[in-house]
C-alpha cells in the first residue's frame, strides 16, 4: 500500500541501502533521472546520478549518524550527460536494531519550477499580444477597406492612364496590408480536430524541408514509435512544425562556415508533465535541434512576438503563428539556444480536449 502511494507521488523518491545501492525509485524519479528502475535496482547510486565526493560522504555520514539533512541547489549529473539543478532531502530509515537500515532521498527539481514560471509568463505574453493584434486588425482593416474603395472609384471616374497607375498602386498596397494583418491573426479556417499520428506530420514537413534546402541539410530522425495518437488539426500542425523547421533551415543555410549542417528531430512522451499551470498525464514532446549559430540573446525573450525577426528579410510571423497553433492544442513551444545547438521543444498534451 505504501509503495502504491509513493508510486503516485509527483516528487521523485529513491531508497538506498547502507552500501548506497538503489533498492527502490518511483516513476517520478524514473522520469526525472531518465532511467529505468528495472535496470538499476541493486546498482550503485551512480547508475542514476552522481555529484561530488563530498556529497557522497554526506550520505555515508547520514547512515552512520542517523541524522537527516537537506541540500539546496545541488547540481546532479545524470548518466545521459545532462545536469539538473535541484534540492534534495535525505532521511535515514531506522531498522529493527535502532540502526539506519536505508536512506530515503526526495528530489525537488529547481529548473522545473523555473520552467513553469517561464511558461506562465510566455502564455500570458502570447495572450496579451494576441488581444493587441485583434484590436489593431480591426482598426487597420476598416480604413483600408475605405481607402481601397475610394481608389477604385477614382480609377473609374478618370480616363487618365497615369492616374489609374497611381490608384492601382493604392489598391495593391491596401491588399498587401490586409494580407499582412490576416497573417498576423493566424489561420482563417476553423481547426478540424481528429486523432492523428505526430510522425505523419513530421514526415510531411521533412519532405518540404528537403526540397526547400536542396539537400544542403542532413535530417536526423530519432522517433519513439510507441507515442499514441494526439488530437489535433493536421494541416495546422504541419504549418506550425514547418515554421519552426524552416527557421532552423534558414539559420543553417545562412551559415557559410558550417560544413555539416544538421537538424535532429526527436519525439518522446513525458508523464505527469506540467504545461503552464496545468498538469497533464501524458505529453508528446517534439524536439527540433539544429547545429547552427544560435539565437542572439537579445531576441530570446521576444522570439515568439509577431514582427520580431533576426533576419533582414524575415517577416517575424513564423514562430508567432506556430505558437498560436500549438496554444490552440493546449500546448506550448519552448526554446533554448547556444552556439551550435538551438533546441525548440513543441509540447502537446495527448488528450482529447482542445482549445478553440
């Protein structure tokens, strides 16, 4: 019964014996440490994560003294090569002879709380910009309709061809501004939600990117074929993923000194994962990683705002539209960037409920 309760905790919990070998870890610990408990039962703690020698000595001291302790902002190294920032509590468990029989370690990731806070801010900023764009669209499109109509009337009244050329410029520029506003608002069609395979979406995008890049970029696939179908609009998801992939493609193509241009596309499932303020039982993570120059730091906070672009010829609409589409699917797009590694993570709950 106690094991069943601990298995349902969102806190990562490990149990070690006196030799610091793993006797138990719950599913939250499996997900956080990216290990399988079946494979590491009975193995040393280092098979799950490692720290410095002083931290290991502190665990041994806790066994000998029977005193619990807490460590803040510890940097633990996973076997996958990742480093996590976390707090952890160590509690000795007393045996029948009043000696320490085992240790309980509770891990509390700090970076996860930071990520949730950043996601809340990103969602709030996206919603604010969306409302602002809707208001601007209404204020811009009404006068544009009047300007275009007046130009058409003028062209009918006057026979002078020079005047007709001028009025045609007015009409064409009014249409261009109207199209720009429509693109800012995102897709015009109502989403058609249905069950779909995320890998079908990705493969369609891969075909388009291969054609557009003319074979200059190597596409590396790392899929999890066990991911269940998600509920979404296939055409809109293709557009969202294409916008992100195209962004990576253009960054690589413009980097002349890079002779090994690569985009890695991977899919994984995340259990008991929080997006914004809501916790989801199962989430699909689509990662798009390129080895390009990276995104300038001054653009990172405004990356998903409309009309923000790092390229002179960019419209700044691709990532904004992609974020809007994924937000309609109750998901979010995150970005981490440094030179030679820019990673976009598209997170979509594997659920039937969607946002209109």
